[in-house]
């Protein structure tokens, strides 16, 4: 049997897209979606479903596409996933549902993520958000943080009939979806549209409310909430601890991306404009590093990514790495930063690095980078973006003495999301440290089920 070829996602031309912040992936047409959906084998044992952190019935929604029933496909997806337009864009499907697809063994798994995005975009452009389900239960639930895990938990609890209030520290909901992921990967209108759909169903969102400062977890119970879910993410940036990180022109990736994505600091008329730089070095090899590098490229800089391992060990999605290469970003691999050098005015002038080679595997199973003696060299630059990971903000830890945390500052939970405090649940990056959007959503959904079981037993 000759297998049909996977339908490629139409993209903006690389030389065009580095001049704008419009979405790179243009989306399937109806004809392309139908053609790709026809490739699904509708397996008797659909491994794609178990490969999905929220267990979407993937064969069923794809079958609806083949029938032209896009509303039906959307209904199937949203039984498991409250943010399909987001997940269709940013989930690492190649390591999850698509990575489990039987056709993948033949080199061309079904493009599940692109089909999910198509269904969500079609629905959002042709339909209005449904107002069901109605609130049918009395017990109020507080969600701390309007990021992926908090939104997923709120969506599932709302579906079960609970009155839910989300408390968000920033001025808008979405968490990392809005402040961390660039417009060209995830347009903000998509995020806000999905949040608006939750609000039309009765979820309440209170912004500019910092739990741990305005009030603490115990005070939420005192206000009448019967359960609390902590989904505060991991927004505290990490640094390398090398000399010169305090110089002007050194940014954490969190600050750099937040100021562009949320605060429009790249605009010349902004009150405190971002220093863009002519030559930018991004330290790190994950998705956040790719995002920072690709933003800097669009702002007109020559961009280098400095990463201490080889190309095969880059933790970023392969698709994002390829897009970065197409956009002219230079990869200085097997390269480790040693120190940052400044000029007489305290601005970055260059970064000192050393060459690395790959040694024996470390605890993660990846080959350990080992410094090559006497290989130090310099890269001239005027701006550095540090993207080496994040940890949870300590505010909840400092104000919740009965809550257990591990040595990394993450909330300790049982398998079902329950913490060491009765009625308090947690999930997402606040528990695992920085991870994927869909894994955070899966944790939020699991916690919602546990919260339902707990409240039903009161």
C-alpha cells in the first residue's frame, strides 16, 4: 500500500517574516485539512490518544473533519481540551500524539496539531462561544494563576458545574501564553479569544490580584472558597552566575519577551523602550531561547545562539530550530559562556566563551559537555539574553507555611494534584518547573477531577 504524503503547513517566506510579527504558520485550508485528515488510519488501538496529555479522542475528531463536520470535531476536542487553538500551535506534538502515531513508523505521522488548529480556527471564525454548561453546584473554587494549568483546571471545573474564580497577578489572563510566547508563534487574539470563551461560560477572572501579597491561600478559604488550585507557573528567571551578568544590556529571556509581547517595549514611542542592540547573543537552547532569538532578529539584530551541547541535543522543538535557521540566526554550538565583558560605561561589549566537546552521558542521558582546554574566545555583542530556565516565584512559599515545597521551590503534590494542605491542589510549572503548555493543562485537568471528588465528599 502506498501511503499518502503528509500535507505541509503553509508558511510565511523567511525573508518576509523577519520583517514582521505576523504568524509564521498560515494554517490549513479546508482542502488541505480534508486531505490530511484522510491520511488517518482510524486505528483500532489509537496510540495517539494515550500520547496526548489530556487524552483527546483524536481519531474521532479527525473522522469528523473527513465528514466536513467541523463543529462536531470542535465539540469532541473541547470535551478534553479547553484551549484547542493554543495547543494546536504550541504543543510539541512530535513528542506526544504525533510521536505515537502508527504512521510515524513509516516516516509521516498524521499532522494532528495542524488539524486541531484548523478545527479551532474554523470554529472561532464561524461560531460564537457556547454559554453552557450552567453553574449547578454551590462549592466555590479559587484558581491562583490564569496560565495554562489554571485555565485548564477552571475549564474542567466549569464543565462540571462549579463556580470558579481565577486570580491573576498580571493585568490580563493567559500567563506565559501572553507574556512569554511571541506573536508570530501564538497571536494574542487567539489566547484572548479562548479565555473569553471560558468567561462566557461563567468563569470569573480577577486580574491585578497577587495571591501571597493581596491575600494568602488561607484567606481565600476564609472568604468562602472550598478548594484552591495553585497554577502560578515558573516565572522566576535563572541566571548563570558568571561575571558581568549585571551589565547594562543583559536581559533574562522572561524580561525581554514580556516587555515585547505584553508591554510593546520594542516600539520607539514606549515610555521605557527596550535596548535592542545590533548584535545579540542568546544563551540557551530551549524553546524560550528560540523565541528570544527570533524576536531579536525581527527587531533588526544579528543574532547568535550560544549553547554548550551539539545540534542533536538542542531541547527546543525541531520545527522552531529550523525556523530560526531559515531566519538567519547563527548557532554557535558546543560553546559555553564564561564571562561577560563590559565597556567603560557599564554596557555589554563582548562575551567570553570556551569550546566544548561531548563526553560521557550525564544524569539526563545526554552526552556531558566538557571544556576544551585553552579554547577560550570572544564574541563581540551589545545585548545578551539569558534563557537557561526558570523556577517558581517564592511568594506562595513565603506566605503559606503549611504547604510543602521541594528544594527547587516547587509545590510537592500527590499523584492526583493534592498538596500537603487539605483542599489545596497544584499543577503545571509550579509543581514540575518549566515544562510544556499541554503538560500543564493535563495537570490542571487531573486536579479538577480530584477537586470534584473532594468537594463531592464534603
